[in-house]
C-alpha cells in the first residue's frame, strides 16, 4: 500500500467543491442500475438511508440487520436533536458558521472539505425529514422550533422532545420499507457480518453468520457500504446498546482498510452514574438538558447534605464559573473533564462520589413546570424510573460515560476506504468530527452520508464497472468462509474457566482508567501491557458454552470481544503516539496552566491511519496531513 493517502478532495473554492465533484464524476444509467448489487451493512440512519436511497435509484440492495427489525438500530437511542444551518431563529447562523463550529469543536483535527459538505447538506436533511413526516417540535405558530447544544452560540438544533433519534429512524424506516415492498431492497434480518471478501484488489462481498442457526453464508456484491456504528463498548460500560460492536469494521481493517484516529473517543458528560458492578450498560441523559439545567457540586468536599439542603452560596456552578461565555453548554469533552476534575477533588455527589448535580429548579421557577415537561418530560420520566428520584424536586445526578467515537475506518472525500469498492458511512468512519463531536451532529452526519453522499459516490464507483465480476461460489469466498469457520471453532475449543462478561469487564476497566478522559504515557504503557495479558487469558482461559450451529449469544460476544481486545490495544498505541492534547484526547503531559488541552499543530496536525500487519505484528502508521485553507487555526477557547 502507498505511504501517501489520497483524500481525493476536489479542487476549487470550498463552497463549490461538492457540486463540482458531482458534476465531474460519472453516473450509471437508470436502465443499467438494476444490474448492480450493493450490500449495505447496518440499518441505522446512515445504513438505512443509503439502502433506501440506492433502492429508490434502482440498484439491487441487500441490507443487513443484526436485530430482528431495522427499528432497533442504535440510531433510535439518540435523544436531543439534529443540527442544521436553517437560521430560522435569525440569530446569525449560516452554513459557514456550522462548518466553523464543527471544525473548532473537533479541535482542528478533521478534514476541511468533508466538514463543509456536511454543513452544506444539513439544510436539505431537514427538508427531507419533514417530507418523510418526522414530527419535529414546532413553535406556537407552526414553524419548526430550535434549541441550543454545546459549543455554539446559536439555536440550530431541531428536535422531537427527547426522542429525536427514534423519530428520524422511523422516517428512514418508512423510506426503507417502501423499497422493500418495491423489490429493490432485500432486508436480511438477524445476520451479523463477520468477515469481508476482497478479490482482485476490490471488496467483493461478505461472510455473514445467521444468528439464529449459526450458519455461515456468502453474499456477493459490486460495492459494499459499511454503516455499523461505533465501538464505545470497548469500554464495557457505555451508553451504547450491548449488541453494538466493532466487529464488522475491524474485519474490514484486517482485510486492508486503514483505521483512522482510533483514540479519538467521546465521553459524554450527562449520563446516569454507574450504580453497581451488575450493570451491562449506562444510560444517556440528553445534552439538551443543559439548555435549562444548571450543573453544580457542593463547594465543600465531602459535603454529606442533600442537594436541597445546600444553600446557593455553598454551591459551585463550575461550568458557569470556568466558561462564562458558554456556561453549561460548553462542548462535551470540556464538560466531561470539568466534572471529573471536581469529583477527583472530592466534591462529587452520590454514594460513589462520582456524580455532579443537574438542577432544574431555576428553569421550573422561570418557565413553569408545564414548559419544562413539554421540553424534557420523557427524559425526566426515564430518569425517575431508573433512579427512583423525581428530577422535578431533586436535582439529577450525572457523570460522564463513553458514548461516541470519532475514530473509525479511514475514508476519502467519496467515503471510500483504502479498499476499492468498500464505502463507510456514519459513525463507522472517521470523517467529520475530528477529536471531538459537537452535540446533535451525529444524526446530521448519518443522514448526510446515507441520503445524499453515499448514493452519489457509490454510483461513481460502479460506473464503467462490469457487474457481478466475482461470484459467491468463487475460491476467494470459500477461503474467507473457511477462515471464519476456523475462528469460531477455535473459540469453542478453548474450554477455559472465565466468561466473556468477566474478561470484557476487565478490559473495560483498563480502558476507562488509562484510555479514558485523561491519559499519560505511563498509564498507556500499562494499558498495553494489561491488554496483552487479557489477550492471553482470552485465548487460553475463555469458556464459551454451546455450539456454533445454534443461537449462541456467548459465541457472538466472544467473537466481538476478541476484536475489542485488539482494537483496545490499537487505541492505546494511537493515544501514546499522539503527544498532544486535542478534543477528547487529553494527555496529562500536554495541558495549559489552566488545565485545558494543549495542541501541537506543528507535529500532530494529521490523521493517523493505521495499517494491520498481521496477527502478533505491530501496526504501521500512515499520515494524512490536515491542511486548512478557508479557516484560521487557533487555540480553541470557550471562556
């Protein structure tokens, strides 16, 4: 592979790149589209949107769903909203401001042209969703409502109470099922992609496992779209569903797709704190709550009093104090580190001491309970069901938790990986968010990639290509299937004593401690050593009950954990290499006197793309320099 990455960024003015690019790239004639087959792995906003749109255009689409229905894709869990530069509030928003806020929020570690395209497409996304019937909140007069999210000083977030992801996913689902009924999309339920087939230098198909029968099956296609989400469950406890995993993209990585910026992960500041070792996941509380909720801790460390017993003068509203220009709506990485700082100083609340208050007393007094209920009622209900505490009367307790990853498979401007014919959309790629994602931008990226970008760039890849060049009966498919079968047999043959959950929990504790909100060289080296020991324990002392040819959740999870262990080590090595602090990647050795992230643009303004070299061999790194032509690079400040 070349040591130079070609991002294929179009020439010309930033604002005209995407339109010019679409004009300069070939198309597939409508009568020829039905000759081509496209595999789309994932049915969330990126995957479902891409499958529906490609089907609408006339391609044959195989859409793979790990669940029993596309409606269970993890996009459903997004709560707060979706950004778009509509400027309905007349408060100074624009496409350029959304572009600038996203670049700045990512701490100048994302590709300029990709981010501008995202901002440019944001307005069309809202029009598409409204046309699909998404019930966005509206003002009294009927116009679409907006609210603010972290890291911005305008109101550009469209929302459907605290369940925006669910409503957007239902919009995608309706478009997808229309194409299923039309016969252009075939939904393949309860199948998990476990390997990628590459032949003659191009992605040709996948090996997928029937999660009910355990059977391995081959599926061939002319192009493949990966839209399988992120890998936050590498931390074991995260806001992601337990079924979320990184196996599909890791399989692509091991077949030749470079993995970019794996250490860029997001620890979300507003989550319900862990209650005990029995938990398998954590619960998100939407960032939108910080519009009206005020974050504070007692001034006195170890204060035993309840929150309503602590007078105003003895409270530390630490975000408002440290960041007066943005207050409680600073970006997520900053809010999370600030919460960790006060808890480490002994000011944390709750039985564990790892929590801060999110207080709505002022908002209820100012706006009235009915208004607060209208904005956040379902979130308040969910919080009370989990904690048995009423947030209308007692402040919420929140603490940061792993939530999202900015790292992922490297892609160029076309969202194509380093394997020709393999495209990557949504959270599965590294494309748009740099070292920190701003709130309400994940849904924006998923729909931009799915509805608007991938259908156009996949078409360009297929144009002029002979359809069906490699069949599922080929030797390439047989070889990959045999390797996959051997892997599952190896897992079942270990016959050790430790469970998947036990080993995964151990990995998560190492990752959260050493590769979490703050990192340092000593801790990262410790993490690499500990992960090495866990790998040995996994392959020598794991016990997976049951058989391969049946519904076997333990086997599913064991296969995913094997990938998480390898991925966790790469995350630690990537973090160790990056001797700077930027966004969600904070190195203790590289901070300002005020404790803020200190970038090193001279030495680290690049995308770190890692290449798999084989089992037991060290990855090699290839750099993609980041060049900013239309934006001034400066120190990120929210004070």
